[in-house]
C-alpha cells in the first residue's frame, strides 16, 4: 500500500480528534559482518482550533475548495481538502490503507458536512459553545448491520472484554485494532470473531464486526516460513494485508441519496499520484518509534527495537543507500556471533545498519533494545516502508 504525496507546504496541521461513542523474492546470502551491525555493507557500495465554517447544502463541485491544502485523486475523480480537516485526518490516521480513496466530494447530509471514502464516511462537527471543529467517523458498521443479532462474548484469558457491547477482542484483530487507531477509527467490537463468507472474494474467512468497520483475517498474506516462526516463538507477527477491511464507505454511499459525480481537477490542486513530494524517516531512540513524513506531515508510525548496549544504533542523518527484499543476517562482534536467514524488506542506511522486518521477537516499541545495531520492525511495517521509500530517502536517527 503506498502513501502518495499531498500539497507541498502543508505545515503544522493539528487535527483535534474527539471520540464520542468510542473514540519471495530471491534470498541473498550475506558475507561475514564487520563492526557492530546486523549486516555487512553490500559489496561495491562506497491544529489550531477552527472557527465554524458554513457550507452549501449540496455536493461540492470542487470550485468552492481552496487551492491550498487540497489534493486531487485522478483515479476516482475527487478532491480531498483541509478546509474541514479531512485531508489532514486522512493522512494522519492511515490514509488509503485504512480509509481507501475518496469516492465523493464534500456534501451536507442531515446538517453535517461529510465525505465518503471507500471504507469510511468522514463527518465534520462544530462545537456550538466553543466553535472548535473536529473530524469524526460515521458508525457505518453499526448502521450496515442493523437488525443482525450477534451472540455475546464473555471475558476470557488473553482477550479484552468491552462491557458496553459485551464483546471481546483478541489475537490478530486486537493487534490491528490497537495499532491503527482503536476506538476512534474502528469503534467497539459488535460481534465475536466467526467464520463468514467474504463479500470480497467469496472465501470463508474469520471475520469480526466493529461499529465503524468489518475485518477479515487473510492468513495466506503471511508467508509460510514466518507463520512457522510465529508459532515456534509463540509471538504475533503482522503481514501487510493480513487484516482486510470491507469497503463500508462504498456500501453506505450506495444506500445514500448522494449522487457522486467525478470532478475536474482544480488548476492549483496537488496531483495525488504525480505531484512532487519530500519524504523522510525519523527514528526516536528514546521512544523506540519510527515516523515517516511527507512534506513535514507524519503519515506513518511504527514501533521499533534498535541496537542494544555495545551495539548501539548510530545517531545522525543518513539516507537509504541500498535495498534488497530479502537477505540472510550473519556476523560476529563483541564476543557474539549470529546467523538468521530470510530477513525481509532490508534498507541499508549506514554501513551494515539497516531497517528490516523481524520475525524472531515482538519487542518493538517496548523499550527493549534487541538488535546488533539495526532498526527492527514488524513485517508489515517493514514492507510498507520498503514500498513507500526509495534510494536516497533521508533517515534521521536521534534521541
């Protein structure tokens, strides 16, 4: 899933989000390592609160949108603007991966300014007392399952139980829910996980419903080798695409009275596909957290595990100078020797120090530093970054 650029010059967006009801590629063998890094270097590589905004009670034709902080998505024919904070919210909270692309313009429904995306419906609310604006998500999961009776869950070891809906969250669904926004983005669970025919591919899938979403588990998205390691090590990994979200925004738009007609691009609107971009990665060693930026707006966050004492991850400003989708890891330093095969999504930034996927532990973001200098990531985060970044992408490592 790729992040695409947005308007150059969007600086310092602050989106106030309040929650009401909830808030294989070929394997490449490495050579013996030198120094305190996981890999040998490759051979030959020398918001400010808003005042209330009044909107026309009709579908926007795009002409009323400001040219600043507006992008145009040519594949669907619609803009995303920040006049109500929709663009910033979309980018900050998962973008295309979580919400999909826009499938309508901004339209007023039942007194609210809204916009439909493939998997969500954004709402702009204004507090009558303070005039502060906020972006919330429609409870499409609850609306689209109205009349369905899901059996209650019960408290259980290893599960999170929600008294309000009498349902639980556990395993892969819990990890995905926590990682990508929890209550604010998905709402409470309104069913237990159960087997159901997927409306997407017709396959029987483990499924769970939420107030704002429907999730399916796609086990084949995880390569068999990593499934094996996951079971052997007793940990939970995440592969990109392993949890799939249903296109609830499309279903809701179909059932609405909105006629979403494609818009022509505004002359000054930023082209979401082909526009220029400035991307960088920052790694906070204190917080053990990685943030990816596009034009100074954070568009992706990931927990990391960096170099342990004696193998500390170097601090400084680097850039990605070599990439490979898979490599074996071997080395000997500081009285330790190691060999780990099939390391995925490897991006070198300094000597043998690289960003890469990790399947032998799940300590990312816990404060436990595990590596011999590299930046360890979960598999899905490593793949996302590999597909998003490129050679010469800046990487800043700091405390």
